[in-house]
C-alpha cells in the first residue's frame, strides 16, 4: 500500500538513492551522478565534487603558457593512482615521455601544509578577519569517512616528484601520437576500443576510465585544418562517453581555430575551463591583486556540467588564480582584490559552492 | 632587451625541454625584419666564433633552385649559382615542397657539424614566409616542431628571411641551441601567424613608431612621419617564461648604415590588463575632475587652521539654504558643489525630525 511504501519523493536526499560506488576514486554526487576527481582538490571543490562520469571536459589553452599541462598532469596522475585506465593522445612524437613528468601524490597530510590559513592567523595582535569563509575548516563529505586513507578521493600532487614507476608500467595506459596521422580515424578507433571496457551494464562500477587529449588542434598535426572533421570527432567522442563510465578531457588552443569553430567547440563541452597567462612584473596587476607574486596564471570556469538535472550550476566566482604553493602543489584561489572594495563578492578565498555541492546541511532537490 | 633575447637563444634549453624558438614578425609598415634577423644572427655567430676556433657555419641553400627546375631543364644553364659568403660552404637543396626531405637534410647537415665536435647546432630559417609559399601550414608547423624537439644533442635554429630560404646551421660549442625565424605578418592569414606564434617561445614584432597617420594632417607632416617610420620603429617582444608568465618588453630600434641599434623605450606606456579581472559593479576610478574636486573638499570636522571656530556639521541644513533642493544619494564618489568653488560634502539626513545629540540613551527602549 501507499502507506507501507517508503516515501520516494523528489525531495529526498539523493545520496541514499544512488548506489555507493565500490571502486576507490569515485564518489556519488547529487542527482545520481558519480564523480571522479580532477586531481586538484580546489578544482573538485569548485566544480562541486569533480568531473561527472560521462561528461566531456574541455580546457581552452593560452598559447603563451603551459598551464593546461598542469591540469592534465594532475588529472592523469590521479587516474593512475586510483588504477583507472588512461588513454593519452598528444601531438608530440613520443607521448610516453610525458608520463615521466606526472607528479606523485603526497601520501600523508602532514607533508602538505593545509596551514596557509593559520599562517595568516598568526599575525601579532589585532586580527581583522575580513574574509571569514577562509577560516572555516574544510568540510569533508561524510561518505569519505569509510574510505581507506590510502585511497583518498583526491590527492594532492607534488609537482616536483615524479610518479613512481610501478604506476606507469601498468597495462592500462594507452598512448597515442596525433601528429603524424593524416586524419582522425586512427584516434577515433583507438578511443572506441579503449572506451569499450567501460560500459554501464550493471549497477556496480568496476572501474572508470580517463581519456586525455592534449592540444587537439595543434598546428603541427596534419588534420588541423580540417575543422569539420575535428568537430565531428569531438561530437562522436562525446556521444561515446555519454553512457559510459569515463571522463574525457580535451585541451585546445582556441586562437588557432576559426572563431565559429572555437565557439562550436565551447558549446559542445559539458564542463568548460580556460587557462590564461599573466604578464610578468606587471605593476598594475601587482597593485590590484594580493598574492600576485605567487600566481602563475588564471583559471576561468565557464561552464560546469549539469547532468541529470535542469538546475544550472551557478558559481560564486568564476576566475581563480593558479598558484604553485611551495613550487610543488597546485592551488586555485579566488582572486583576492586588495581591499579597496571589501564588499565585493569575489573576496572570499577558496569557495565556490554551487547548487550541487556536497556540503552537508543543504537541501538537495 | 635584444641582448637578453640573444642570450636566451644562446643558452639553449634545459634537458627535456624544447629548444627556444624566436619568431621575428614584421610588416610593410616596418620592413626591417631582415635587419633584426641579421642582428640576432650576427650576435649568435659572434658568440660561437668567439668560443671555438673550429666553428663552422653551413648553409642549406633553398633559394637558388627551390623546386629543382634548373636541374630538370638539362640545359646549358649554370646551375651552380651560389650566393656565397666566402668560407662557408653551401649545399643546394632542390625539393622545398617536400618538407620531410628538408628536415632530414637539415638534420643530416647538423649532425655532420656536430660530429666534428661534441656540440649542438642551431638552425636559423631565413623566411618561414617563403616556406609557407611552397608547403601547407601544418607541414611547416610539423617541421618546426620536430626541429625544436629533435634529439637533445642537436638543436636547430631556424632563421627566416623574406626572399631567400637559407638555412644556416650554426655549430656551437657553447651550448647554443635554438631556432629563430623571420615572418612577414601581412603576407599570411591570422591563423598561420597564430600557429607560428604558438610554436615559438619568444615572439618579437616590429611596429612603426607612430601607429596611425591621421588623414587630416597636412602632407608635410605625413612625409615627416613616413620619414621617421622608415628608419625607426618599436620592437615588442613577448617572452614565454618557464613558469608560465609572459614577459612583455619593448625597445626602440633605429636603422643606421652600420646596422641596427636598440635603445630602451623613450616614453612609458602602461599596459592595462583589465580584461583579465572580473568586473566589479562599482566604478572605482575617479576622473580627473572628480579627483580635483575631492581634493578641494573641506572636511567637516577638520580644523581648517584659519582661526575660525570649529563648526561641527550635523547634517541639518540651515533654513537659508532652502528646503526645495533635490536630495541625492550619498555614493562612494564625493559630490561637490561647483558653485562655491570649494568642495563640500553634501549630506542629507534621513529625516529632519531626528533630534541631534539627544541625552537619552538610545538603548533604553530595548526591553531585555
């Protein structure tokens, strides 16, 4: 009867509906989505948990800076640490060589100083806390607690230490160079073969896969002037991935495409990020932004995937600065403008809650 | 700054990195690319020649007979028409359209040079513009990227020159390994230029001194500006640093009989990067007029130092000022009253019924 049946209204918390994934490196999110980590803890927080399975992430590069490589490195390392198969395609002649530059995870939390906030708290005397949110502790989502501490959902990566060999010799890494082939057929076939192992036929997920394509329209590739072919490849990749347990990240320099192509590619992405270089020794920027000395670039979040929902994800802030903390750890921070206008919304650091966030205490619709 | 570019080319790349690559761009307004190119080349070669007595420069001459026509004519034509500089040997290359062959010729030549000593070599391409005439953008880009990323023993510098495709391999014992090329920006589509900038680690562009000639100026002025442009210009360099930041540098250059001179920029130009930051809702900038007015404001509690008794302004306007003035909102910008000649802060109280300085404790009406 209706009275005996448990209430399954749309207002119930989705965490009880979705099956908790058994594999490490995955976590459930709202609306029945399952996330995998981007490898950068701050980015996961900003995006509300990570990259949802089945989505296509595109990163717009800046031709003047290699920051997209930082994002890719963390993404790939995270996958290897969690034993998730990886397909990597790049326009260099020897993509395997790039695997040697992948960073190694920091195993214990003590190594990494989470204490960038308490450092500021140790000012002598009067503290004027005009950025309150920064001082709240990080809320760990409660479903992380039953995980093994060795398999954290998202690791911090030390960019100075290369990933251990045993991760790289696993059989589940496929590397492909896209420089020489005259068309995209080889890449398409390779992707199709790789992704065939991740179909969603049963409710428990054994493993998820990652596809990383770097600098997709680089000029040294022969197919780079075949814009419709490239677009149709991306579309078919998106179609393949949509109902598989995999995430694809494609980076591309938009200035090397025609404007209409670039727009089309931006629209086809589920999650769209862009990285930008910043000028060196710029006094204007140094005056406008605090922490300019440590910044290496800017990250913009243009679009966040909303899967299984009509509710758009609205972020508090979309521009973040990329910093290398101690030259090792990649952190993303909200831009802190010097307190000329303290009431502006962008002056809180390291937030980015969105409607699908994993904070406890919020109602999930 | 031009020195620092040459130094960067001379230093070469670290292990595992691609070789530094410089793109020199010019246009019809400042057609001095070859001069800058020659400057860089002479700087590099002087560094080389100073280092080792056995250094060699060899030329892959793709100018004399790029498509092999003279060869195929089999006539009595003299096909050995080198454009030589004396001790340098030039090898004729006839298949410019086949970039794979070109690349292997370059590498072969470079390896031959490098084998004579344990060194690296640089490749300079005199004109990428010329290469793009014969081959597609993607194949030229392919060649350049392969050149940059060639095995670390060999490093190639490619110089581009407008009409001639000379590829000189500069053997350097002092770890010079870099590439540089010349490009004419008005002969290519934007995509091609963007692609070549993408492939280079430093982009130098030549710009005229005076950017625009106003059409309404007289002929004499135009001529003098043209005259100026014909000898001088600005050299902007965008330098991609390893940490991901971009250093932008600018210098003036002046072409003389003896060569080209670089001087630091005469006028300061600030680069405003407001496009990078998110826009705030208020306008925080003050215009000049507003700045002057703000300076003129007489602050209400300040001792003006002129012997008058201090008047504490409590916001109530005196009756003489009239009550029919329109109220305006107190905003971040201080409003000024121009008529008085000195600035004032105009403050409108919320309601005139409020008694100032009341003796009552305003917290008395809280019942706790």
